[in-house]
C-alpha cells in the first residue's frame, strides 16, 4: 500500500485507510506485506508505485486524487508505467451531468486517468475505481476510500480468509517467552504474536494466533492455554 | 520512520505512533519525509533501517521491542549496521533491580541492544531510549512510544518550528483550483494543501498553508482569502 499526502506526514491527520485496507485484505486471505507513506511529489510517487508494482501482486494507493495542484497521484501512477494522462470519456460525461451549467475546468480534471487504465464499478458503486495493471488508485478521504474498497473487493475476490484467535493473560512477556517459544516451534504454520498493554487493567499481555488453517490455529492457541499456570488465562477468543 | 509489526499490517491495530512522531517533528522544525511499515522479519527490518539511515538525517523505529520471539527490531537494527547484539550492563542492572527474586531469563532479554548504541535518558525518564548512529529505537505501545519521544525531543532540539494556518470554505476543489494555483505560484516558500470533507456540514474544503516563515505563510493565507467570493470563508485559523 502507498499512502500519499503531506497531511499524513505533517501529523495533521492520522491515516485511517491502512487499517481499513489491511482488515479487508485479511478477510480476503491476502497478506498486506508493506505500507509506505510519502509526500505529494510526482517523482517519488512514480518510483514507489513502480517498485511496489514489481515486487507485489497487488498495490493500493490512497490519497492525492482530485483537481487541485497537490493532487499528483494520477500523474505519479502514469509516470510509473511511462504512459500519458488522458481524459476518460465516461468519467467526463458523469462529471458534466453532475455539474451541469455550474461545470468549471477544474471539475473536469477529475476525469483525468493514466492511459490504459480501466474504470471499475459495481452495480451499487457507479463512481469508478481507477485500476492500471495491478495498481488500484483510491482517494484519501476515508469515507470514499472505504466505498471504493468495495469495488476492489469484488475484483480481488475471496481466497481463503485468515483465521485469528487470542488469549489474554496477566503474565508478563518475560515469563511467557519459554511457553511461546514452545508453541511457535510446534506450530510453524501459525503466526503467534505477543502484545503487552499498559492501560487495560484486566490483562497484561495479549497473545494472538493467526493462520489459514483454522484447525491448526485453534490447536496452537489451545496448546498455549494448556501450559498456563492456574488462574490463567483471563480470556480466550 | 519505520513501523514494525504484523499487528499493524494485519489490520488488528491502527498505528497511532506515526501521527505522534509527525506532530512532534513538525513542532521541532523537522520534516517527516517517509514512513514505511513492515512485518516482523529481521532481514526486512535490517534492509529498511540501512536504506532509511543512509537517505535521511534521522530515523525512528516503532515496535518489535521486547522479550518474545516476535520482537526482532534490535536484531534488525544490529544487522543493518553489521554489529552484534549485546547485553547493556546498565539496562540489565535496572531490570534485575525491578524484578528482584522474580527475575526470569526472558526479562533480561530486554537488556539486549545493538553493540555501539547509546542508552539515552532525561532527568524524568530514566528508562532509556536506545540510539545507534542516527536511528532511534522506540517501542510500539503508544503510551511508551510517546514517553520515549520526549527523550528523542531533547536529543534533537528545536530548530525552527513550522507555522500552519487554515481556511475553511463551502467552495469545492474544482472551483478553488484557479485561486489556489495563483497563490501557489506567488508564494513558492509556502506549502498549500486542499482537503475536501464529506462529513462536516460547516464547510466543503479545508485549505492549509504551511512553512517556516511565519509572515510568508500568513501572507499566502490572506492572499487566498482576498480572492474568495462574498460569504466566504467560513472560518480562518
């Protein structure tokens, strides 16, 4: 994923789109392996899109889409693949219909797309998602980002969703380490995570168990629970 | 900034540390230019730390610090610079004093640091921040991350803080574009941003003006306000 926008890196806005994409991909059985946030700079965006597109199956961009001077994502994606920016006739027609006599040149800039891209829709979501090869171009506004994710979801389809369990305990990570090491060694197909909290009074460490094989994930969780001392765990999910 | 953790890229947790670091750096007059999030993988972390350390003045890592198998940031930072991981005597003494007779091997793993790193403290914050060259190693738990940021703040010091203003208007971005282009052209030292909202009923677009020269930033904002039609802006900051 590539997050684009000075507003993110200047600390004005907390990015909410990475977690939305990550959670969706998880449900679809797709691993999000890398997220990068950069400033509104065409050449930087082009380099990142090119690199991510070559090294990953799917790439999602967030932000920098719109009519103003700081919206340079379409230019960046086009430059990444050495194609021109062109006006999409379908988008232009939708924009003309929407604005009618109030239409300004600035509005039509929203019809600009990289040449060769496709404009993807669903029956419910008719404002298109721009896709060029394995790159999906999404806007930064969280409400619209999540709406367009539903179009991406249709295109990707569900593979085999990840299964996730959790165990909450009052033990600290230092004490848990040997127990966790044993489970990790015995269940190589399960990703085991350990997360301390400093704010929740009901537990000290959250242990997570993730994988594609539901039975194996449950067995790893149960194996850990079986090694906990009396009075533990506090909670199992 | 390098954010490390499967929990971020699996969508279980929304990263809150990037915005905290970004806002602090802004106050110190430092530009955050790039943020990368990766999985808990030693070699990936090592590559990212090496690349970021070479291409930037300062690097901050978040997450992957602790005693369990999924805490591999110290190993990654050490590998980035080709140094060993060693036990820091000062940290080990603090951990021994803290746990007393309850001390376990797992607890002492929190005393491991890259060889050559310094353990930085302030008068108030005595649990150290690990620093190796231009890399600051911070934990992922947001409360502790922000605490250790205060140690980093002391080390960095204030340069010249960024100044920020904003204008809120009911105009849409398409209509604003020519007005913004004029201000951008006339005030090259000011970074001008434009952000539509879909949820706030009191305005349609937020315009931001940022820079290091307070007078220039205010002049750019006022120049834009002067070109708005009657009834605008809704609000100025």
